[in-house]
C-alpha cells in the first residue's frame, strides 16, 4: 500500500519532526501549516533533498472549507490518503480561569478540537482498512493545567475523548485511532504561551530530569501509525519523561 499522510501543523516543532520522520519511512507527506510558509517550505525542502515526497499546503484546520481543500489537494497530489496526524494546536499566555475571555476559550477550542473533529471526519471518509490516525493531545489533559492554561487542557481532554470514541466507531472498518500525550517538549510553542524557557524551568520536576525532543514524540507517532502497532487502537502513549 502506498502511504499518504497529512500532518497538520507540520511547519515546526513536533509536526515538522513527524513530517520528516514519516517521509524517511516512505510516506508521501502533506505538510500542512497555517501562516509560516517559509518554515513549511523548509520542511518540504529537507524531505525532498533526501529523496522523499512532500508538499506544503496552507489551511486553517479549524475552518471546514479549508480542511476539505486540504484533503482534496493531498489526494490530487499523492492519491488515496492512508494516514493522518492531528498535530496542529495553540496555547495562549498563562492565566487563571477567572481571567479568561470567552473569545480566547473559543479560539483554543476551535483550533485544537474542531480541527481534530473536521480532519478525522474527512479522513474516515477516505481511509481504507489498514490506515490509521494519531491525535496529538497533551499531558495537560491529565493535569488540567491549573493557573496556566485550563482552556488548553480542556481542549486536549476533548481530543482524548474523541480519540476513544472514534477508535471504537471505526475499529470494525480496520482503521486504528490512537493518541500521544507529550509533556514538556522543546518547541517554540512555549514562547507563544508567554514563557520561552518554560521547559528548562520545569526540568527538575520531570522524573527523567529533562524536557523532551520533538523527535522523541515523532517516534511514538510513527510507531502508532505503522503496521508494527497493528493491534493497537484507542490507546494513549504518554511521552512526558515519567510525569
Ligand atoms: P508549535 O511549535 O507551536 O507548532 C504548532 C503548529 O501548528 C505550527 O505548524 C502551526 O502552523 C500549526 N497551527 C497552529 N494553528 C493552526 C491552524 N489553525 N491551522 C493549521 N495549522 C495550525 O507547537 P508544538 O509544540 O510542536 O506542538 C504540536 C502539538 O503538540 C500541539 O497540538 C500541542 O498542543 C502539542 N503538545 C506540545 C507540547 C510541547 O511541550 N511543545 C506538549 C504537549 C502537547 P504555523 O507555523 O503556520 O502557524
């Protein structure tokens, strides 16, 4: 089976590492991004320089028509879509719930949850038996992220539940749906959250005494997508250094 994957939010961080790893394993990769075109094109260049197949596609994955265009463009480019990684996500600066605006809460939910719903829906219409989906949740779904990002944590809790439900719904169709829950990973997302050095600050609280690398998350995603995980569905891998 020719493997074709969409990685949402593939322009940087965990999505970029996942796109590159999957391409090295023979997947044709759609590197989705929102606004950072140069970063997305750089990921594609790194893949094609090594003989892999990839293209970049701008789509706001919280927007229904953008998501449909993303899937149609990938099919047109590479043929039948076989795998999906729902990785795109955002968080905003640390705040207590009492100070959160509804506008911010809705933005986090639509970017992190509506995107997962829309992409899963378009994927299960197209993916045949043997295909797989991985959702990128967060350890925050377990911690609740009090005093920091309860909105973000709640969005990841919704992703966890969506993963469980959909995995059971499509299991008999031969489609597997799993989830990874990273902890503190070295990416630029923490600057968006108002604290670029957050991972360093919290390292001593992590049992393994360090933050994770995007590639360490990508490895778990690639395994869950692969046939090596052929009897794994509705499962969650915590990649959080023991936290
Ligand atoms: P990141 O470096 O901030 O990258 C986020 C990616 O998502 C970018 O490619 C961005 O595209 C894309 N994106 C954002 N909004 C989008 C939208 N509306 N439509 C399409 N793409 C969109 O983040 P990261 O740290 O790699 O995190 C990736 C995933 O892992 C997220 O779901 C995050 O919640 C989760 N996670 C991260 C950590 C961590 O410590 N880093 C921990 C737990 C979970 P542009 O660059 O074009 O804007």
